[in-house]
C-alpha cells in the first residue's frame, strides 16, 4: 500500500500571552516547538517537492510522512516559525496572499480576526452588527437581523455560534460592498490603528519571503486578494491566479513546481481546471483528513489543523497517527 501524508495547517504562531492580542486564535509558541518535536518523533517530515515527486511518479513516500503548511503570510512565520524550522532542518510551505504583502492592506479575514480578538464579549460585536444591518437595511434591501442570525449562528469545531455568525456574515453572506463597509467600521471601533501601519506589523515583507525561499522554504500561492475562488467568474479567477504567479516568479519560486492553497478552502471544478492549465503541481484544501498522494487528489489534498495533533512532545499518539500509513 502506498504511503499517505499528514499535511498540517498553521496560521498565527506567537507568544500569545505577551502579544497585543492574546485572544487571537493562534498556536502558542512553546506549543509549536513541542508539536514539532512530537512530529519529529512519530513522523517523517517531508518537503513539498518530495510530495510532488510522489504524485508525479507514483513512488511511495516514507511511512508516516508529514508536511507542514502555513497560511496567510504572517510576520509570525518569519520571526517565530522560520528559525525553529531551520533549527530542526524542516521545510515549511508558506502560502501568501499577495495584496497584503505588496500593498500593505489588511485582509478582511484578518480584520475580522482582530475585531474578535479585541473584546472577550462577542455579544458586543453581535449587537453592533444588529445596529449596522438596520442602518443599511433599506439601502441594501436586507432581511431583518433575526433572519441572518438564525441562519448563520451555528457552532463549529472551534468557534461558538456567535463567532461563526460574525465570520459568516462578514465573509460570505452580505455583498462585498456592504461587507467592506461594515468590517471597516468595526475595525476602526475595536482595533483603532491605521490600516497600513497594522498591515506592516502583521505580514511579512518581500525581502523576508525571498530570504525564506533562498533558505529552502517553499513559497506558494494563496491568491492575490484572498477571495473565495469558488465565488469568482473565470476572468476574475484568472486575474487572481496570474497576479499571484507573477509575484511567485519575482521572488524566485521555481515555477515548474509551484503550488497553491485555496483561500478559505474554496475550491470547485473551475479552480481545479485553471490551476491545472497553469502548470500548478498540487493544491491543498481545508478538508480534514490524511492525504493520499495520488494523481486524482493532486488538487484536492486535505489537511489537519494544528489542533488535531498533540502539542506536547511526549504525548501519546492519537487517532490521526493511527490513520497515517
């Protein structure tokens, strides 16, 4: 039986207790180090290029293979993650939303993260949204607040129903023009920093990405604007991909082995087709499972969240380890 691969997904990795936003949903830095040691003990950590080779040739990976991926281009990945991975001789794969890096804007998804992290009382934000929906109700022909709350407020694996309501309303449900207005109003109220200043503190620079790329890390596409790819028409998705590919080329990525990560896990048949036509070698999703390195899964590779694996180096193995081959 051909070996599979456990692809692990990370976002914020920081010293949470001593950060400006200790409530941000991230992995505490000591836990990251412990998880790396756990993975080194129980898995064979591979590179993206080794996974591509396995898919291309059919050759098996080492048993219990693992691959580490980092989404969204945060400065955490350069200052915290990169030195640790280098120390252990491990490659990380970093997926970059280009606009945040080049134009010093804060992605809407990140604005929402820090709005949520700015107050422990999420009901305050829900109340603000109730007011704002009423404010814009006539202009944008909105339903009553209760319609949206009853439809969207459903708890997930990691978030309360209030948090899910806030995220879904502001990421998907409302039209983009209104989402942008509301998110900006809440960002000013709860975060209160100039956007370009906040962006420069939050994301890596091009020079830092080039340093990581030259040091053996893998840099991949996370789009240009970090849009939901399955919501875009062909022209707009082509622009997202082409702008992102141009950026990867400019920072020195080997475009014969370029890879992608769907923003929000938002893949569909069009996205898969367009990645394939542009020579993309593989793409990772947010579906939760251990991945099979086979041709039909090349653009549909699932990942585990960091929270699915132990964060103590001496932890006993869990069910996900047992599923790995």
